[in-house]
């Protein structure tokens, strides 16, 4: 196993572990109070739960289709940005869609590599098709992403609101993404061996077999991508997957707390924790639990005083 | 601080911590324009300057902008300032701890760590827009202050890395004092959260900031805390009415309603085993007594088994804890549940009060374990009207009517259609605002603003946070004679706080005198349409 192997495995490992740790950290946070926000797409349009008299006696009809009909246009077309911030849409869509295309190219290369490892001949039908789509996908992704990174950079500098809230981190992220797109574009565009090299590279990574030598632009691209893998999980760019939580665990999370229901145990755990807020009216002492504190609504004391 | 275009506004997030005379100022010419006859800026001179004594007493907290919603007296010494900064820091850490903020930790962290600073949310904030886009009121401004403090002082990780993301924001006393004030320049309407493509919620960030100040430093506007939840939990109601006074008032309301309708209206009290406990916003009994009278008339007319409670807090559905303090929120809700259990009712029906709906109907769902089902009066009234249990004659409501959607009932709970169904049946000239339903604009009185009027805050509210709603109301009546006060127009606002804000804005802009625009709730329209009533409930002279 070469040093190159170790660098690749190490970067992928950091990426996977850091992403899983981040997801686990979020998922392990306590059940929060309800904070849903309309539209909640799994509800029946025109008849949301609370629009029915005695709503708790009706079954909750949840429509997965409703959720997908919001998520797909949002992910693929950035519908929210189109509707609420059209001036940003072009930069944002090109930046994101370029990445989708590059990820698509990587998936195709991976499939190609799996077939090679499995012994399917390179001139068989499927590998030929995969090889045929790899380069166009990579070129389109690289080109679109490059345009997006430049457009986003211009927007971030010229739109006063975006400029005012930009931190150094934003420009580093953008430069990093831009470098991925430009190097991917140049590699796919200028190197005749791009398809074969990438498929062999992935196969080599899958099997720990010797890795092909790459042109300089190839090494550059791989290095920048690996660095991105290491860096990404620690940035706000993790919104690519945490968005799932903001939608499914907050905006669309409307499970009612019913007696004997699945939330009860979690709520019991929450309210049994000691609280240490310092304001006098809270009455916390680090030992009293939330339940102790909120159960004291003052009437016992008042009744004694009145008596 | 003069920024771009000569506007006085922060140039960067860092300015909030730097001592200066005033961070932002909105001149009347910078405000979002209104249509004629409300377009003459001389008629609305802008926000009167704070008094010198107020400025002197409140020091840094009075240097945020033109107004002072709560304010903290300036500490006497630098040592006192330092102690406050330390207390703030301690609260900041608790805000991100599982034990102390299990209530909102997950949504808060998600919102802290994933904002792309894309500013998609900005265009949808009525406060930011109405102010003429003053930077101080941009939804991300206060969120970014908290975010940078979080990265610098709380989030585990390399100091270097976190500094890189916090862009050198210094935690000073001035920052703390101004941030407290700034937490009361957002109505928590969550319109910005709806448009965030990532699901970041700047309204929640403001909510949790308020909570930090209240639960750790004991800082909260007196209208919400001392006169609000504390008074409700000790006296029985944030209005200050004890049970004797409230029963007396209701008796008077019932008598008046009976006289006007020509049949008896009677409110049942403390009926053990009734089907439903009705809890309204007690402010109605004083400010809009006919709202309770009409509710009672409808429930009686439909022959339902209902009761009110004279227990402490049992006759007041407000829960200002929703706006600033989770512990107080839970205490009020716990009280409501306990009373309902003691009466043995099957459900609690929440009157025309938006934040009661949100607090009791949704949030309280997870604050404890001994719950009672809650439902909206709007839904119940829709079913009553459509069941034919009461007889309505729409021709009695033949004037232009538009509907305001209270954020807490509509955007936050999805109760959109019932109130519309009712209006379509009983108001021949019903028309929608643009936009409406879940994309409505806040009345400007959300999050407690409707009941807060210290110093010149009411002017700020009417000129800035209510401005967008006022423009919407004018838009809804654009096809009528806006210059004709004799043509009566009605804004239906099925929420007490919204009604308070709408009342104030209509007064402030002189909309009744200039345009004949009046306001009220939903049940008033229903009863006004009741066939056979001796006299109409809507008395334009008295409104
Ligand atoms: S809150 Fe959302 S919309 Fe606003 S700047 Fe952050 S990511 Fe963009
Ligand atoms: S919650 Fe409403 S008022 Fe507050 S920042 Fe968002 S849009 Fe503006």
C-alpha cells in the first residue's frame, strides 16, 4: 500500500467519521418542544390536523408524497431561493448543480471501477456506456460549478447584505469549491486518459491495488477533493445533510404527545433533569428538576398565605 | 453609525459591541412608502427622541436605535458591567446545554451552525422591509451576533478555527445591553424561517436570546414578566383581574349581550364534568367584551356543554412565557392542564388568542405529561356555523371584510381554512389580503409587542413593525373608497394581541377617520349575522 493509498483512506475515514459524529450529535440531542412551521407537507392540504374538531380522535394521515413534492424541487432546483431571492438563484443553482453533476460523475466512475474489479471486460456494454457518460458529466459539472463559484464570489462581494455577513471562512470555502470545479474541468477536458485513469484509480482504492499515475492536474484535483473531504464536516456546508434534520426534526416534526405514546419516555427523561438557570424567578438550585420547577405554579403558597 | 447611503445603521456585526451614541436611526423618509392618503410624511413625524433622563438612566441599552422596549439601567461601575458580561456568558453556555435548554437545543444548534448567510430570509421580514432595510433589523443581524458568540465562547473546537468563524466580535457590556434590546425588535413571526432554504430559524434564535436574558439574568420586559406571567400565576390574570372581578365583568357582558340579541346569554362557571373548558384571553373582557359575549352566544346557541373556570389563571388563556421564558410558559400551561383535569372536561377550547393557541395547543404538548386535548375555537365555530345549529343571515354583514391571519394560529399551526369558511358563508364582501394564509404578514404586535408601550415604543411599533400589515390592509380595500370614511370596512382579526396592534395602528394612522376602517374578531361577525337578533352587534359608532 502506497502513501497515496494511506492519504486517500485517511481522508475518507475522517470524512465519514466526522459526518457520522455530527449526525449522531444532532440526533442524540433531547426531544425538543414542538416548533413546526407551515407548510407541513405530510398534512392533507386544506385539512391540517388542527382544522378538525376533536382532531385527536382522527388518525393522522401522513403523505410521504407531500414531503417529496417539496424536497425534490428544493434539492434539484433550489425552489426556495428562486421564490424568495431570485437575484441569488443563478449563482446558487450553478454552484450546487455543478456539484451534483460531479458527484454523479464520481458515482459513475465508482460503478465502472466495481465492474472492472468484478472482472467485467472494459469493452462490455455497461462499462462502455459508463465510460461514455463520465467525461460529459465531469465537464458539465466542472463548468457549471466554475461559473457558479465565480458568480457566487461576485454576489458575495457586491451584494451588501452578503458582504456584511461574510467571514473569512466563506471565501475559503468558495475558493476551495472553485478549485475543485476548475481542476475537474481541466482534467476531464484536457486529458485523453481521464476515464481510464479515474476508473483505475477508484478500482485501486477499492482493492488496495497499485494506483495509476495521473497527470499533474489529476493529482491536483484529487488532493483538493481529499482536503475538502477533511474540511467539509466542520463547516456550515454540512447543510447538505443537516437540512434533513432542520426539516424533518423541526419544521415538519409535529408528532403529538399522547398518553402511552412513543414520546412519553423521552419527555419523562427531559423533565427529570436538574436545571441550573440563575434568575431568581426560576427557583433552580441545580437539584430541582424541570418538573419540580414548573409544577410550582404558586397556588399552594398562595393558599397557605390566604389561610 | 452612518453607513451606506448616509443611513444610520451598523456597518458590520462588530459595531454592536462598540460604544457609540446610537447604533441605528430610521428617518421617516426612509420608511417603506404607504399609499395615499397615508403617504404624507409630515402627517407622521417619526419616532420622538427618547428623553434625556431615560438615556442617562438606561445608558448603553438606550443606544441601540430610536426606542427602548425594555432597557437595563446602566451599571454604576465597570466592575458591575463585568459581572453582567460574566452572567451573560454563563447563560450563553446554559443555552447550549442539554439539561438547561432541552426545550430547544436541537433546533437552536441547527440554526447556529448551518446558516449560509445567503440573505434569502431578509426580503421576507416585515420589520426589515418597513424600516427601509435598516441593517439593524435584518433577520440575520442579531442571529449573527449570537452565532459569533457561540462559535467563540461555547462551541468546542480549536480556538483558532472558531475565531475564524466569529470574525473578532468582542463581548462587551455594550453588546450585552444592546443585544437584550435587539431581542425585542423582532416579532417572532417566523416569516423569515419559512423562506430559509436551509431551515435556519432566526425567529427561534431571537426567542432563545430572550430566554437567556430572562432565565439567567432575570431581564424581561415588565409587561411580559411582572405584569404578565407572574401576575397571571399569582392573581389569576395578566389583566390584574381576580376571580371576583372577572365574574362580575362576565355577568355584565352576558346581560348586555342578552339585551342586544333579545335572548338569554349565560356563561357557565366551574361546571364539573362539562364537555369543554373554554379559556379566552382575559384582555378581551376589558378591551373587547363583545368578543366573549359572542363566543358565549354561539356556544349557547349550539347547545354545547361548556364551562369557564374561576381558578387562578383558569380564566386567562394568555401565556406570555411563549415569548421570553420556557419555565414561565410551562408553569402557565401546567396550571391550565391542572384546572381542566380537576373539572374533568374532555377538552380545552382556546378562544380567539393566537399565542394561547401556539403555547397551549402546540408547545405545551411536551412540557409535561398530564395533558388534556386542546382545540381551536375557530374550528369549532366553523362546524357550528355549517351544522345549521345557529341561523345566519349574510346580508347583515354586507360590507367589505378582510381577514388577518394571526401568525401563531396560521403559520405555526396550519389553521387556515376554518375562519375563511366562516367568512365565505357570512360575509358577502369578504376579500383576502395579499399574501395571506401561511405567508401572511404579522400584525406587528407579535411576541408581546402589542402590550408593550414603554417610552416611545408604540411609535416604533406603529411606524415600523406594524407598517407592512397596515399597507396590506389598505391593499385589501384598494377597490373600495379609501377616502370615504362613511363606507365601513372591517378587518377581521381572530386574535386578541393582533387586535390590539391593529387597533393601535388604525388609530395612529387615523384610518377610521380617513378610510372608515374598523376591526374586530370573527365571532362578532358570526353573531352580527345571527338571524332574529334584536340589534346588530357591530356598533360602528362605538367601535
Ligand atoms: S437564515 Fe437561511 S436564508 Fe437567512 S442567511 Fe441564513 S441560510 Fe440564508
Ligand atoms: S421572525 Fe419575523 S420579525 Fe423576526 S426576523 Fe424573522 S421575519 Fe423578521
